[in-house]
């Protein structure tokens, strides 16, 4: 059976720094690969929606991951944003530069290219990327239809 935390209020600044608020909760799926679903519920049209702004969405997601899901592999986390009666899933990417800067584990291989230049190829194990240890982003993500297993966990 899936599990859901109660909705909690969260205040956040919009892109202009004005205070806004919404509700969020975390749900766990009952599937073989258990997922943690961060559910943002935006209800006030006067506040900038995380559905419309990747800046707002990313700052909210990073705060929630740092406090509530620290240590959970990022590949086991999904983000669902509900706004204006519509729900969408946003794929989560991690910031590779931030990951390396924080000293998290990775393997680097130097590859020689033409004209005496070289390139560094970086390999990172997905289970090494955990919430709260590196920034995540959704800025390049296109909203997707919420899959049935995730929608079931949010009911």
C-alpha cells in the first residue's frame, strides 16, 4: 500500500523575490521499485506557480530534498506539480558541476582530441547521486503525463 505524508505549507520567493506559498507532501509508491514522489500543490493564482517557473520549481525541490529526503538516491525520486487543476511529472536532473565541486565520487578519463587539446570524460554511478548532497534541476524538463503508478500513490 502506498504511503503519503500530510500536506505541509511552504513559503517561497517567486522570481522577483516576492513571498508566495503552496502545499507539498511526499508519497511513496507501492511498486517493486519504491519511489518517493514530491507532490507540489499550487492553489493561489496570485502566486507564481512551479508549473510555470523552473526557478521556483527547482528551489522548492532542492529545499524539500535537503530537509525531507536527504540520502535517498535521486533516481528514486519523482516530482509532480499540481496547478490549475492539472498535474504534470517533471523529470529531475542533477547538476554535474555541483556534484563534482562538492567532492562526490566520480571517475574522470582524459581523452586527447585534435590540435593538442584534451577532453575530460566523467562517469558517475547513479546510486552515488543522493538527495541533499548535490543540487537538482528541472529547467530543461518538459512536463509529462503522470504515470498510473505515481498517480495511484497520490490518490
